[in-house]
């Protein structure tokens, strides 16, 4: 009775690429053949597993599945109920398994139905090793017209008698296997570094070309920056679920977000970069989560810099403003970040982490940073890595480039452990301006860096009517104070330290501006509303507790009212007069201000209760802005940021110094 199973196993293992075994000789290698039955919501599969040594291996499937049959050529099988087995090989040998069942449908990533499938590795839809990772060659059969996408390199596809069979390869140790199926149109494009696929429903057919073109460009760009992609193909698929998820060799984006015009510039490169960071080099979560910070820096920030240096400057400023808005009780060290569960995690795990990589980039220079990135990827691809591995690689790059390895180590130490940002000060009392002859101006001032800071390089600029006249980089150690001198042949108007906000630090007094996130992140907010039954919606939008009440200058406020009623509430809260006027002309507008007591507030002016409710549901995603005017469609909004004060602690006007000229 067992002979056909042995023959199947032999055939499957014979098809296993020899290169996979050679490249990963200590990794169990599986050959799987899986048939999906969407009409019944079930699947069945068979596995031939090459075991490289005598180490026991436990395998299990998830709720709703069972292992129907297990054989081991040399050794014994220990059965753990219907869902688990432990293989005890006597030597390098082969095992054969059959399994079947239905996903329980509980939570995301555990669905199989007539419209398609979403099966995450955590759903246990295939036998999964508990203590070791395995490589695999996977063939999935689905009834047409369904298409299927799984992790790994997409290889051959065949259709016969209404059944589509698609093959995927992942010979390196894999984190697991996620699988999606759906009724999609399938398009492909060749890039220099692989093949790109899109899987969209007919309703999104017009977006194939954009996503093929942009994904291919990103795949090539990052392959040449970081190293060869971990998989030979990359797919973008549309899912009815409101997600943006990265997997090995593909990304799943919600059908509602794919048409949004900014997604190919923002979310798409982020997910492509995850193919290297997180899905190429794995994350050792015992040492924290570094991959989101590096992906955000090399994806979102890098693309912003490619588009416009002002957009990149705005992002760096966002990092400082968001950190200033984060309550102390919600802050924690970067080294403790694991997953993104809300705005606080975004500020710490993504933005503070990106600030570390930006500081490393400025410290090592472009060539040194790029070399460290390539070396890290080459050394760690398909392995778990943590912050210590990154520190070691960047320190080696610094040593090779004759830079101070102690500086790199100090940067990692500070950014991974600190929560309070350091202060940078220019002491205006020490400012002197001299004119040497008719055509030379000399400006001097003392600059001071917080003793609780990190080794820093601070740009200081003299500015005139036509732009920057002179600029220097000042290198300071924590607690260091120094006197700087800048000269120009043109009369300067301002002296400014860190004018482009490259340094991760406290905002100087007057440098910051009110943003929506100031109130969205507050621990407790008073809701002043002209309409009833908005408290629950407001609670979902804001991080802290929301309680109805009256305007109070000493409390964070959320004012929700018709346009004509907003003024009296702002007057009662003694808000900043210049921020009482709607900044943009939309029916529904939200803007940030402050009360007379210095507390943050948001004003939401709307025509009626329903418009107010819809705006509250969308408000959190605009937290980095000072104001937002809501359009009728999702993603249709006009946003902006207030201008900082003309004079603040790091921007000193010089006009008064020339009154005698």
C-alpha cells in the first residue's frame, strides 16, 4: 500500500534542484504538491522532505488541518495527535507526508473560499518545522480562472483540464510560506534583475502598466544599490483586504489603495525594499526590529529625496515634530521596538530608526554607507540578524574607511537606548559681527551640544538675500561647547544652525509649529462638539482618552462644529488668534492650534454631523500636517504645514548688527 507514496517521494526529491542542496546543505529541503479546493474551502497536500542529518525535526499543521500519513525511510516517527509529528532520523534520509483540512477562518490569513484564498504561514496550512527552517519547491494547483501567488521565486505555470498548476522555489531557509489566490488578470514585465508580475482584478486593469513599470524600476534600483534580489521574481497583487503587506517575492496591496495616485511613489517602494530587509535578511526579534527603520529610510525617505530635496527636508522635520508630540508615557527606546501597532511605534521604530541610519549616512559618507549596506546584505541574506550585526558591519565599514569606529558604536548605543532628544543651542549673548573692510563680513557665536547627546556633525549657515553665503560642518562630542566663525563677502541676514534639520534633536523654541499629531497623541482630550454621538469615533482617531466637555484653556481640545460656530469655541479657549481662521477653503477642514494655556487643540469644521464623523475616521493619517482640507474621495485632501517663526533659538537675525553701516 505504501509503494506509490515512495515512488512519488522519489520523483519529487529527484526534481529538487541540486544547487539548492549544495547551497544550503544543512537545511531540510521540501518538495510539496498542494491542491486547493475553493468550492469546499479545503486543501490537500503531499510532501517529500530531505533531512540532512540525524537531528530530530518536529512538524505541525494549524487548526482545521491534520497530518494523514507520515513515513520515514531511516528512523522512527513520533505522532503528536492529528496535527503534529516528530521525525527521528537515524541518518540523512527522506520523509513523506500527506495532509489535508480546512482553514478555521479565524483572523486574517486563514481563508479559503470560492473567491480565492489568503493563507499565512501562521495558519499552519502546510506542515511547518518548529525548530528549523526549511527550503522548498512548491507546486500549487487551483481551478481556473483563479490565479495563485506564493512566497519564493515564481517558476513554471501550466494549465490543463481547467486546472492551473504554478511552481515556486525557495531553496534557502524560509520564514514560512504565505499564499494568496484570486480571480485576477496577470501581466508580466522583464527587468534587468528579474521578472515583475501584477495580479489585479478587471476593475483595476488600467493600473497594470504603472505598477509594472514602477516595480521594475525599483527592483533594478535596489538590486544595484544593495545586491542581487533574494528571489528572481517579484509580484504585486491586489487583495480585497485593506492591507499593505510584504512577503518573500511579492507584496499584497488592498484594492482600495492601488488606484491612489501617491501609492506607487510611497507604499510600493517600501514594500519592494522589504524584499531585502525583513524578507531577504530576516529579523532577530530578540535583538529588536531594525528592518522597518532601514526599509523606511531606504524606501520612503530615499524616494522622497530623489523626487525633491525639499520633500526630504520636510520628512526630517516631521521626525522632530512627531517626537516632540509624543507623550513621555508613550515613548520607549528604539531597541525595544518590535512591531508597528500605532503612531507611537511609527515614531520610535520607523522615524527614530531612520534618523539613526541618516546619521550613519552623514558620518560615513555615501560610499561608506553603501559599502556597509552591501556587506550586511551579503553576509546575512536568508539569515536572522539583529542590531548587533548591523553595528558590527557599520563599524567594520568605518574602520575600512579610516573613520572612528568608536563614533559608530556611540551612535548605535545612543539611538537604541535614548528617549529624550538632546538640545542644541546657539548662545546669542556671544554673537559678534564684524566688517573687515568694504567687502567682507565675519560672524562668530558659541554653539553648545547637550551632554546627553551623541557625536554629531552640525551644519551652520550664513544666509543672505540670495540664499546661503557660507556653510560649515561643526563636529561636536556630547557636552562640547565651541566658538565658530563664518565669513562672507555679501552682507548676511541670518545665522542658522542645522537649517535643514539633519540632526536628530529637540526643536528650538519657535522652530516648531502646531501639527495635528500634538492633539492626536495627547493622553487625554476634551471633546467640544456641536453634534452628539461623536465620542466613539473620536476615541478611535485619538490615542488618549476622549471626554466630552467645554472649552478649557488648560486642556488639550478637539473642537468639532459647523464653520460658523468654531470661532466662539476658539475664543473661549483663548487660542492663538492667527490660527483661528480656516487655512484652506474646503467644506470640511481640520487644523491644529494651541489654547491660551499652551495646550494643543484641533479644530474640525464641517457642514453636518456625517461629514464630521467621516473626517474623524480619516484624521489620524494626516497627523504630520498642520491642517487638512478633506475632499470627497479617499486620499483626496489638501494638506499643509505652518511656517516656523522667522527668528528662533537656532536662527539669529543679523540686521540689527549693521545699524551703523
